[in-house]
């Protein structure tokens, strides 16, 4: 059996564990420290290097490892903590976390993560930033109805005007990036060709669901948390549940499904058939989202 490396990534250092040898190492999270770790990793030649998603910190490390074609995988922290519960480990330190991640990798053997380019990261950040601005605009609009006094209301109006301008600038930058990229431009044409999807939804799918079109529909649905899970025990059978997955994409897909049930003849008939068959409205809505995603895929 090959070896696996688990890393607990922090701002100051990389806590590393090689499993099954259970060898613990620590490296500085700096250019020289990362270079030293890469030399160590190439010497070990692991099956996979695994770590949890820690935003920009893990992103930089992935990019360095990708330069040397070392396979890496990001894993769900909830699943790693579930393993800690199973084996009865309550203590938590960076070194123990690295050991737990390495042990998880050796047991589960997750698939290596798809290599992400700098352009893809930048587009993802732009789309995420737009979501943040739109969310803040919505909150400020609510505050406008709750506050009184000219000073407060004028401040809110100034902020709303700034948010509108910033959203417009961000939209323009996203549009330029996608228009200049042949594959992204083609993907946008495909997505927006389905009634119910506009540019904003297409941009979200391109940025946050790059697997679209590269995996089977069951896996794509699973990535968004739209794959129903059985809930049976003995003679008891409950409604199947969905959840987890990429929330931001699922939220956009939900709104697209609402529009599609009104303006997309295929989706409208499918939704109507489910409702007439007695399916609860939320169950029918999730089924519609899954069907739309399957068609796009």
C-alpha cells in the first residue's frame, strides 16, 4: 500500500503527517518552507497529498504542488471530524489534525482534485465578490425600511449608489473575462440557451461548477447536494433528503428553476406532472433543479 500525506495548513506553518509510517514533520508556510516541503514530498512520492480547504492558504499550496505534478485532494472537514469521532479522538492540535487527515486519506482514498488555473481562481473570486455585493445591497435595502432620520437614510442611499456602481463594474469585468476565453464563452452560450438561465446564472455555473460537462449527471447532482439520500430503517421509510454541496450554485439554480417552470415548456410540463402525481412542492422543485442540471450537463 502506498503512502499518503496529510497536511494541516495554517498561516505560519504546515503540519505534515506521512501515513501509514505516522511520520510527523513541520515546515514553515513561507516560500522557502514550501520549497523544502516539496523536496520532502518528492522523496516520499506519496499516492496523494490531502488537506482541508483553508481558502487562499490551501490554494497557494495547490498551485506550488501542481507545478511538480504532485497529486493533491481537498477533503470536507466535516468528514474528517466524523472519523475523529469514530476513533474516539477528542484532542485537537495541528499535528493531530495532520495525522487525522492522512489517516482519512488512506482509508477513503479520495480522488485527486482537478487542477485549477490562475484565471479560474480569479473568475471564481469575481463571481463570489459579486454575490457579496448583491447580498450587502439587499441588507441595506432592508435597513432603509427600518431606520428613520435624514442622516441615516442619506448614508444608506449613498452606500446603495456605491454598491450599484460596484456591481456594474464587477459585472463588466466578469463579462470581459468570459468573452475573452473561448471555452467559457461557449459554455455561457450553452447555458443561456436554456430558458430560465441568464448571464448571472451562467457565470456562477462556469466559475463554481467547472466539472459541468466533464462528469456524469449523478456526480454533478451530488456536488450540488441535489442527489437524494435514502432514509430507511426496518419498516420505517422517510422522505429522501438532499443537502450539503455547493450552496451558492444551488441557490442560483433554485431561482432559475422558478423562472423555468413558467417560461420553459419542457420544464413546465415536467413540474406539472410531478405536482399532479401528488409530489410535495419542494420535492418537485428539487427534481426540477436536478433535471435542468442533467440537461445542461
